[in-house]
């Protein structure tokens, strides 16, 4: 296990410990405190535990070296893990929305909804503090390690923290404003579900683009062309193709060089281009440089 994988494991396990505590606390608080919003929040925390497991397994696979079946490495497994997390969030949001909608329908029919207890309110407050701390810690590590799966998991922590804010408002309003306003509890669940859907969609859109071999952002491609053009004996970089493979990128492009130089000189200059791109975008960057002569080919 390399240092990067070990760091990702440590961060994920720390988050898992928080998730275990909060899942149990929220389920107890939701049931004893008669709060639909807190029970929904508990389900969200449970999904965090499942996605932690996904991150641990898939990051381990993505760090395996290239082999005969995966000559570009296993980086896409990390992207796949992020996609699973997005799907899990969508499923969680759908379940929360369904439960909240059922409660709201009952309220519109004139049924009395249970008034949440103070335990549910305290659970929401504790969840906000712990999950926001987990988000800040995880997202810093994710960006340092350039791990899309870990960053996706960080946003799962943030979505849980913000869903607990919705729980806090709904539960607090239902408690403080009396039985007439118990509808605020399921309304908070609806708000939570839409927020989770928004976060899940952002994750899925980003990772599906990567799985579909989408190009890097235009700004990065411009920077690549600028780096290549900075070499004095190289001209007209073109046919640029880029993509992301997990936590590293692949770059393929054509350049023109003087047709009268030797093969050894052309190879040496291509090597320096590759070295410069790897210095900028990471040592695992896959670079392919195809050399074309400035002068047209001569027939022998």
C-alpha cells in the first residue's frame, strides 16, 4: 500500500467512525423523538457508511499498477466509486422524499403529525458540528491527494451536515411553535431530499463525463498547448486529445519539428516535452507526442 492509498484509507476510516456514531444516535433520536426529519437524516448517515466502504475498496483497486488487461492503469475504478456514491445519494434522496411526501399527504387530510422531542433537536445540532468538521478535514485531504472518490465522499459529509441544518430548522420550528406547526418536520425532510438530489446530480454529471472520456476543461488544454509551444524548436501543436483517468490525466498531441533533424534529436525533444508536462500535471500523467516534419515527406 503506497502513501497516497494509506492516507485515503485513514481519512475514510476516520469519517466512518463519525458515521457509525451519528447513524446510531440519529436513529435513536428519530424514533424516540418522533421526528421524520431526524429518521431521514439517520438514513442519510447510513448511506455515508456504505459509501465509505465503496471508497475503501475502489481506491485500493485504482492504486494497482498497470497490467495486461489495464494498460492505462486502474484509475477509472476511483471514478466508478464516485459514480456509485452519486447513485447512492439519489436513492437516499428518493426514499426521504417519499417518506416526507406521505407525511405531508396525511397532514393535508387533516391527520395530526407527532410533535418531535428535544432529543431529535440535539441530534441535529451534534450532527451539524461533527459532519461539517468531517467535510473540512476530508475535502482538504482529497484535494491534496487529488482523489475524486475522496472528494465525493467529502461532499457526502457536507450534504449530511446541511441536511441536518434542515432537520434543525424543521424540528426546532415544530417544537417551539406548537402542534399546529408539526408539518415543518416533514417539510424539512423535503428540503433535505432536494438538496441531496442537487449534490448527487453534480457528482454524477462530473463522473459520467469522465467515464465517457470527456476532454479536460478548455483552460487546461490551453495551458498544455502553451507549454508545448514554449519549446523553441517545436511548432504547430495540434490534434490535442485529453482525458482524465482517475486521479491522473492522459495527453496525446501532434507537433511539428524540422524535417532535417535526426531521429535521436526528435526523440530527445519529445522527451523534454513529456517531462515538462509531467512536471506540471503530475508524474503519472500519460503523454504521447507524435512528431511530424515541417517539410513534406520526400519520395525516394
